[in-house]
C-alpha cells in the first residue's frame, strides 16, 4: 500500500476515458484499491478515481465520515465501485460547491442530479446497486466523471462561480475533494 501522486488538471491522462476492469478478485486490482484508499485518506479527500493516480481503469472509491469540511453532509459509506453506471432518477438538479484533488486550491459551483442510481461491482466482482441522493449522489457523479475524462470545472455554468478557495471563502478551512 502506498500514497500515490495525484495528477493535476492539465495532464492529458485526466481527459481520457478509462478502460473497464476485466479481472476481479485480482491482486493487482486489490493493490490499486489499497493505494487509492491510502492516497484519498492521506489527502483528506471524499473520493478518488483511478485515472487521478495515472491508472486508466474504471475504478472509483469514496467515503465521508463526520468530515469537518462537510459538516452538514450525511455520511457516505466507504465504497469501491468498479465499472460504474450512473442513472439519474429525476430531472431535478442543484448546484453545489466542489473541489478536487486534481484541481488543488480551487472551488466551483457545479450542477448535479439530486437523485441517482449507481450500479457496478466491488473489487471482488460482486454486483453493487444503490439509490442515493444529496451529497452522496454528488460525490458519485464527481468521481464517475473522472472515468469519462471530465473534470468538474468543465461543468461549471458560470465562471464567476469558479475560483481559488481562499478568495471565494476567506477564513474558512476548506480542502480539496
């Protein structure tokens, strides 16, 4: 297990669609998930996608537990999601502030579906399906975007709502997602 370097916006690898995982319950996949977990925890992230550490595979992880950066957010259980499919459950969307480990020091107001279903597999190949809303839905959509080569600034509708965290939120302790 190791903390891996996170690629930053501008690296062309972040813009490439990731490949589906074909082998489950595999030592290499287990090592990737362990490294992603160590990296996310070390950087206090809410989620991480494999492309962010230079691995072009459809693997995301996420978790939020009583995080002081998200005091009003419901907890999100630690999840490994492989080959995900996200389906909006309604047209309802809302804007919320997002950050990203690949876009350090910045925040943007991003529209996301408020209710989704996500399907996929865990690292052992067991099927996973959940219907979620609110912050949980936002985190999943953000991470799955990485698998499609999309960074959250690409979804900001009005660039007046995108900037440096310290300027947008002076005096607040906010870190990247």
